[in-house]
């Protein structure tokens, strides 16, 4: 197919305008970068004594690496629970039974509507009334992450299932599958594959939301910025270093997500279609039985 059907190639004037827009954008970005650099320079943020702590092994061993570990621990447990929560309540909302779908819908909409920080506060301060002592900041953070992000993931999965052609569900029922089998073997695998970029994007949000534990005093990466500023009076350099660490973690997560997405698509593409090797051929089976 000619690409001109979908996209009109720019003419000389449009190309010239694109170059002008790109040049203006680069100039504006360069000016903003220079302005930030100069303001930091005026306040002494680039002085060597503010940055030398980051080449000290003790700073990494006692502050940054423990903070990174706590961030990844909250992310790992929170993302696992959020995925389970999302799958369970997505299937519940898609159920044909009203006494299942309606309560699941209420739960999802309720937790999607509450700010995550408020959820963390509520879970943390509710623990003593439930007889949980000492209170756990870690579980307050993780359960808050699970409830909010799990509700969002539930909606992502539900949207993926609803976007599939209706005929797939009808075909599954026609060959004798129950609604649960249709959901498990036909609809959910396709919905998860198609919505995988959105699910991964939500997990990236979950990783960044672990920083909200700072308000409760959870010892994650953002909390270490405060410790570094207390010890070395280098708030801006510490924030920049921690931001770079967050960028690196999110980049790694994105690369893993891209690999998983590519692998799932290759598996789906190499599955044997009807009439090819490995597929069931009813005509050949009938001929074999006749012999």
C-alpha cells in the first residue's frame, strides 16, 4: 500500500516550517536549560563539596542503596498484589452475575476515586484499632499501592476484554465452553496482550508512587534526600542524583516490558493457524478413520 494514502508527504514550504519549528523549540529548551544552570550556579549548587558525598562508598552503602532496596521491595510486593487485585476484580466486573459484578464495580470505583496518599494514611492509622502493633509503614505503603493501582489495572483489563470482537465469546460458547473457560482461555490472554503497554505504564506509575511513603517516614529513595540534606546540606544535588536513579529504574522496567511484549507477540504470531502444521484437520482425520 502506498504511504501517500495515509500520509501526505510535506512539500517544500511544510519542510521549511518544520525546520523552523524544530529550531525554535531547540532554542527555547536551550534557554531554559541555561537559565536553570545559571540559577543553580548563583546559589552554589555546582560546588564540588556538594557533590563529593556521592563518590563516598559509605553514602551509597548507608543511604542510597538501602533506599533503592526499600523502593524496589515496595514496588515488587505492591505490583504483585496490584496485578492479582486487578485480575480478580476485572473478572468480577465482567461476570454475568449481578451480585458479583456490582460489588466488584463499587470496590474498583471507590478505590480509584480516593487519593493514594489518603489510602496509605488510612491503612497506617487504622492498624492500632485492629490490634496490629507495632504499626507497619511498609504494609501501609504496599496496600495503598495495591488498592489504587490494582483498581486502575482492573479497568485496563476490563477495557481490553470489552474491546475484543463479540464473536469470539459467542464462538467459545458455541463449542461448549463455559463462560469461565471462555474468559480464561480466550478473552483474558488476548486482552492482556493488547493492553500490556498500558499495564506496564501503570506499573511505572506504581514504582514512582512508592515515593509517597516518604510522608509516612518509609525509608525509600525520596526519604534519603532528606537524610543527605541533613548531613551534607546538598538538597538540590541529592534530588538530582535520586531523580537519575528513578529514571534508571524506570528505563530498566521499560526495557523489560518491551522484551516481554515482543516475546508475547512472537508467541502469538508463531501459533499454528488452522490448516497448517500442528493444526487439527478434520478431513484428514476422517480419511484416516475410513482406512
